């Protein structure tokens, strides 16, 4: 149970990080042109 929970938390963390990075990249791209 704990092992699956840790894997789920890790997936959620990666999803949040990737979403934040994509948002920053999109804002930078729009500001650049």
C-alpha cells in the first residue's frame, strides 16, 4: 500500500512540475514573440 502510495505521490509531483515548466515556457515564448 505504502509503495503504491509513494509511486502515486511521485507521479503527481512530476505532473505538477511538468505543468509549471510548460506554463513558464509558454509565458516566456509569448513574451518573446
